[in-house]
C-alpha cells in the first residue's frame, strides 16, 4: 500500500489532465459514430494517446492497414529512445512486460531527471497503472456521455497538445536546458516549410537528428582526462 500511495501522489497532477483528456477522446469516439465501448478498447489495448487521436480519424476514413501501421511506427518511434533511460531495471522481469507496454510520454516524464532512481519496481508499475486508469476511465466516461455534448463542439483534439505543453514546462523547470526547446522549435519551423503535409514525422526526425548531433558535439568538446 505504501507504493500505491506514493504512486497516487506522483500521478495526481498528471491525472488531473489525463482524465479530462480521456473524456475528450471518448466524446470524439462517440461523435465518430462508433459504439461507446470502442473508447475503452482503444485506450486499454492501444494506449498511445497521440496515436489514438490520429487512429480515430484513420478508422473513420477506413484507411488501409498498411498505412495505419506505418503511421503508428512513425508516431511511436520516440518510445524506443524513452526505453534507454526509463528505470525498467528496477522492475521485476514479469512486470517489465506491462512496464514496457505502458511506457507513455507521461510515465517517462514522471521518471525523467533521475527522480525515480530510488523508486521500487512496484511504485513504478502502480504509477503506470494509475496513469492508464485515468486515461481509460476518462475515455469511457466521455464516450458514454458523448450524446450530451454538442456535435459542433470544437477544440477537444487540442487537449493532447495542451498536456504536452504542460509536460514541456515541467521538464524545463527541472533542467533549465534552453537549447532543447529551441531545437524543437527550429525543427518544427523547418518541417512546416519543407514538408507541411508530413509535418509531425519530419519535425520529429529533424529534432532527433539535432539532438544526436548536439550530443556528439558536446562529448567531442569535453577534454579527456590526462593520464598520470
């Protein structure tokens, strides 16, 4: 219970945004003409917020599975880099299956910066399970209440962007690393000019490349210790 209480405290602020974000997704599912339980299935089985919003439009447009698969790969490719610093080693082998599945932007943000180095594996799993519970519960509630929300309501899809803005601000407060947000803004601007039709994958690719170049340059400039 101690790990659960700690995880509940860890996820309290994220839950305040994940639950209403899930509600907005559930409303969009209902307005897309799908049965309410599809919101529960999407959020419980797929569990990738940005992809789910995108996937909803793809499903409604009856997009070919091959295109859906490529889109999912491009959108979720960032999770590969998350796993490099996420504290999976602190989780028991059996629990790592769920920890890998539930490795989302929010879970990564909560453990970034070394704050989770002293957490137990149970606390990490509870943190991820609670984040998904907020998301699934909100989506289910939003889908059930979807008929009560006007169809002409606009702006719900911006809720996910708003959450990422909040997470970015929290990360900035922790690290105060100015070059990173500047590189992100420059990558977005370049993608908007060069490939507006493929804005997201191109911007993410440019941002990843710029981070790798910055990492290589910073390590090259660090002087090697003198041998005695």
